C-alpha cells in the first residue's frame, strides 16, 4: 500500500511524515516550502498476530506488510498556475492508493498559516484549506485529462473505435471544469473504467483527513475542537475518513521504547495506540484491505489483499505459480489458533483446520498453507 501526504505549507505534513516513518529525513521548519523534493519512507504494518507466530516458530525471518509514504512540497491556492512551487510535485503521488490530507486544526501565532500568498498569513480555516487543496488536485487532473483527449483525438484518425473514449473524456473534462472531483464522476462501462483507472487521477483517490491538533487539544479533549468537527463533517459528507492526530506528539514519541511511548501518550489521554497504528487502521478500512498470514520456521509473513479475494488470487500474492497451479488451501483462523492455546495439534484434534477450494474467500487473520502443482 502506498499513501501520499498533501496539504498547505506549515500544516504539519513533514512533522507527521517524520513521526510515522520514525525518521528525521523530512525538514520540518516554520517557513513555507521547507520540503522541496518528495520524501519517501517505508514503514512496517504493526500486527500482533504476526509477532506471536514469529515467537512460536522462533522463525528465521519475520516479514510484515509494509506501507510506503510519500511527502511532497506544500501546495498553495493557485499552484496549478505556478503559485508557490507550483504543482509539479503532484506527479510523485499519482501512483498512490490513497491520499492523506493534513489539515491544520489549531491556532498558533508563532506558526505561519499560508493559503495563497506566503507574505500574507491568514487565520486557520479548515474548510477553506480543504477546498483550496481539492481545487488544485482537480485542476491538475483537468490538465492531464485534456492532454489525454488530445492524444485520443489524434489516434482516432486511424482508429474509429476510440469514439467512446473521446465522449467519456469530454464528459470528464466538463465534470472537472465544474469544480467537481473525479470521485463523483459516473463511470458506467468497462471501457470507461479502464480509461479512468489508467489516468490515476488525484481527485479520484480515497482521502484520509489528518486533523492536526495541538498538545492542549489532547488534554482538553479533541471532541471540543471546533476545527476538528468541521473536518469530520466534510469527511462524513463525501465518504472520506478523518483522523484527529497531534503530529508534534507523534514525532516526540517516535523511536521510543513501547513502555516509554505508552506512558507519554497516556499523559495526554491516549490509551488506544499511536497515530501511526490508527492511520494504518483507517487506511485498511478505507481501501477495503485485510491481511492473511503464512508461518513456518523459515519465515512468518503478513500479506495484504482486498476484502473478497478468493484463495487462488491470495495465493498469487505469494507467487504466480501458486495461483496458476492452485489445488487447495489449509486454513486456520488466527482467533481459533489462539483459543486452542497456540497449539496446532489441538487445532487439528478438534477438526478446526479447514480444507478450502478455489471459491473460498480469504478472511482477515487466516493462517494459510497453499497446495499447488505446475
């Protein structure tokens, strides 16, 4: 899974990136455009189930699922026309699965709030900030679709079958020109879907709004922050996710030992895990993802798949030969394994290890051994 981080300058993008990737690679300073080149970080997906399997097997190798984060330079209103650093960095996140839009949800006169003109700080306005970034994503998409339409029309001189594609692209241009994001564009046929997905439109991607709050907000209660309520309302209306998070606190606890981290978070009333864990949970839920597990002395590993994936296609995540020569799968639900005291002999004695065929839909936490022949 790959997530792109966007937002206005100085909203906490790079601070959040440093925290979730446990690095200090991204500059995080109080001046606009301190991030120039995109920062990329890869983080393991925490999974206590995988940790337990690795412990049981004393495995030679533990391989968690991973998420790649891409942090790009802050956008400003008018970036599509060259304002600030322009929107040239948006190309770096066209391949991501979802976008993490960091929105400032706290007041601080010592931190410049920039929306359009870096020389004119303005008041915090989450709704206006979201609208400004959304528009830049839409305008970037509009430029890309217009270029695609030009190429399609040139190709039509020798291929009249592209007429349907031309019609769809014209409708998409009209939709985007009205200020509507690509997520709300009706896509009705397989052909339209293929064209739509091939363009990797930014405004078509699922959104997680990271509502960046202050340390004081954590103490007083995030539910009392009016800015967060605004972001939650916007997210609810468009079917996006919202995660209140304090990037500064997350950065402070990054790299701490688990006990020390839990102690510090508890001081701020956070008892349900760090922001990274919650962001991953939101990402998996938003994208409809789950994990299945494979185990053994040689390697214990978590594999990320879409909900609804059948056993042969899940096997294909490991190797194409597994899918091509799929015969059957031996499956034990992790919870069942735990209820049997993590004793596989007890699982088998109770007949709880199942044999599943090609139509089996893999469930989250399944421990699977695939049998195949090619």
